[in-house]
């Protein structure tokens, strides 16, 4: 079955590379900015806006947008039936225990899941993210490159963890929270807050 990508940014180009390596048939890309885009993205045709997904009922779909909140909004807008979304895993992803990964998730090169990890739907993990034992990651969470979680960390819906952030075992990152680049999280981060620094502290302007 052919794959239709939603979103025409850098993440889409990375996903195209993984799917092409896997020999998948790439139907095209849809993006609401289609009139401003070139006719192809990494050699894949740009077919129209997001609402044009309805014209391709047999395609498998993957949302390639970096923001978890935006992925959630697009998913709600399209209202596709269960099973329409595929997950995209780079061949180098390590998941020796067969931890469950929700539909529509994207795990790029060098991501490691160890044991008893749960990954929700539409999660994005950029290269070299480490998610060890007993971590639970809710839908639409986003991990920038190099994030390292301790065991038993819980990451809330649409949370964002910046490049090379580290989280102490057993901590909670709340829904919609943001953890800054290089932060070292020693305490729970409440829903919707932005924390940064070493050790990480709340940014009062959030």
C-alpha cells in the first residue's frame, strides 16, 4: 500500500529517506502551504493540502510535523479510521524486547527502547534518543536528538524534550510541557510549563 505524508518540512524529508530505504511506495505529500512549495519534495510529488487526504482512501498515512500539538490538531482534523496510520522506524532502531509502539509514530536512527517501554501514537523521536525500562510516553510527545530518559520516566501528551536533555529516573514530564536543550531534569515538570537549565528550573515567562 502506498504511503501519503502529511507535512512538507525537514521531518518529512527524513521520513522519506527511511521509507525509500525500506522500499515503500511513496504516493505523495500534502501540506496546506502546497501553493508555495516546489512540485516535489525529495522527489515525491506534492499533491495538495491536508484536506486532500480524503481523495486517497487506500493510502497509508504518516503525519510528518515536528510539533506534537500540531500533529494532534492535524490528526483530529483528518479523523482517519484506526489502522490508516503507519509507524516509521529507521532500521537502526533498537527494540529488543518488542516494546509496543503506537500507530503514526516516527523513530529515527539510533533510537533505543530497552524493556517494558510503552510508546503512544504519533510520537516522534529524533536520532539517538534513549528510552529505557518502564518509561511510558503518551501520544504526540516529541524528543529532539540525543534525549536520554532514566528508567520509569513518564512523558505526557504532546510534551517536547529538547536536544540532549536528560531526565532523572522516575520523574514525570507533564502534558504539553517543554524541556529545553541540554536541560537536566531532577524534578517533575508540571503540565504546560517550560523548564530549562542545569539543573532544570521553570522559566517564569512561560
